[in-house]
């Protein structure tokens, strides 16, 4: 067992604790509370972390580590189709070794900014067998696209099979899932296969949906730049001109009731009516505030999604639409767009809600007895009026991180 003491502890299970302590037994928290209570018995040495706020490790609910080398390569744009086209052009430039380096550099950056759990979309499956074992808690979601199927190659297939290895046991750092890319790039048949992966193999699923105004127009009116772009690629367009992209998925039963839906930037009144149905209360919506700003999207409907009872988590998206993989910056950005959101609520979106997206809210996202021991520490000023504000205003690299009960060395 290892015992720690800190100035302030944010558990996400109650109010912050001043002069706090916690005990780690193996990979889980054993005791948490005021230092006077937890350390009352001289049961061994205590590691004093000093003038810091300790909090649960952050959960990045949507990221594309394969695209880390794209930082600064694409300018902010109002044209979603051009942005997608630019990404596809850049993807053809990089080698497998480049993508491996991108993945590692992305993990290193996540670590610097306090992320201990990441939901990563794997677009380059052939590098999966070559990835080293992660030091962070990493969930790899295999990207599924059939709008323009790639030629069959054993290299791709071998990498993809890594996703279907036996699911992770408690405490292991790796997990797998499936990610039909979006309703404009993945067919209904592909979505149904992913849903079978969820119901029969237990693989969580995530998908992009209603990300852009162009996507909304494509499905709802059967027109626009994205419609024209995909029609030229040979995509069947018979599903367009009828309903919104979200309703295309929900009304046709193409996603599971506990799916992780990324973006949902463009919704209409009927979308919110469908989201209010009890069967969809288990959905998670992931908002990526800085990527949202990069692509000049309209206001994100956070309040209406929360009012519908949906779980809303935060992600960074990729460095094709962001300048860094920093959830502290994402929390500040979401509050800038939603001034009534408290610092505590923003932090919840980056911890508890991300854990809930993975259906691991009973062992991740909080500091409590029995939970997996993932935690970080940020420095605090002399005057500490609101620990949550101290966390959100942190702009320093995280120098103390605990993942699965093990302290990671400062890189």
C-alpha cells in the first residue's frame, strides 16, 4: 500500500477535501478522505505531494492520434468538404512509420496535459500490431468506412483483427471498440455490423454524426457541397433528401442505445424530440470545443442536450482541427461558449462523463475506494478560493500522474 497527502483533493464524489489523503492498494484506491482521518494510524511512510490539487485523471472521449503530425497543416475553414479532402490528401503522404510516430507523440502530449484515458479512433489499422503497450488507459476504436472501400490487403486485415482480441479485464490499460466513421461514409450495413459487434462481442461503438451544416443539408434536403462531393465518388445517395443525419441513424436502429455520438452540432426540433425518447437516454454526446471553433460551426446545443438527459463528455478531436491535445483548454473553451456552466460541471464533462461513455463510471472518473487509481496533480496558488477554477486555469504540464496505481515518471 502507498499513502499520499495533498493540499486539496477533488474526488468528483462530493465537495473538495482540504488537507487530504488517499491510500493506493495495487491498482485501486483503498481509502480517501481528510488526512487527519486517513493517516491517523502510523502504518508506514506518507508521500506528501505538497501544494497541489489532486483530481481524477482526465478522460478524452474523442481523439485521432493517427493525425498528430497534421498540426498546423490545415487552415481553419468554413468549408467542411474541403477540410475533409485536405485530410485525405495528407493521409496519403505519411508512411506507416510516420503514423507510428504520430501515435506516440500524441500519447505523450495527452500525458503532458493530464489525460489518463483516451478514446482513440484508429484509421490506419496496419500499425496496430506495431504499437507498444500503452502507459495511458487507451481505448482503440477501429474506423470503418465503405464509401470508397480500400483494396483488400492482408496487412490491413491483420491489423484490424487486433480489435477483436478478447476484451480487457479490470485494470488492464487497453480496450477496443468499433467506429463507423459517419453516416455519409459508412453504409447502413456497416453500422449494423458494428451494432452486432456491440451486442455479441461487447465492443463499444462511436461515430461522428451531424458534425457540419453540409452533412445536415446532404441528408435533410439532398443537396450541398458534401452531397456533390460524395456523389462524384460514387456513393449511393438514395438515403438523402428525407431526414436529418441523426434521425437516419436512430430511426433505422443503426446505433446501440449506449453508443457514443461525436459532435451533434446541427440538430433540428425533430432531432431533439427523438432524443427525448426513453430508449436513447443512454447515449453519450462528445463535444470537441476547439475543433468546433476551428471549423466555424454554429452554437453547440449543450443546454438542450443536457435537458434531454443525455451524457455530454469532452474530447480534443485531432490536430487536423486543433493546435494541441489539451483537455484543460477544452474545458475553458466550453465555458467560454456556455457562461452558465460552472467549473465543476466542465470538469465533470472531462472525467465522470467520459467514464460513463465507456460504461466504466463505477471505476473511472472519480477518486473513491474501489475505483481504479488514475489521478493527476496541478499546482495551486497561495489563495485557493475554488479548486475547480484552479484546475481549469492550469496551463502547466502535469508533473505528477498516477495510472492504474503506478506513478508515471516525468517525461
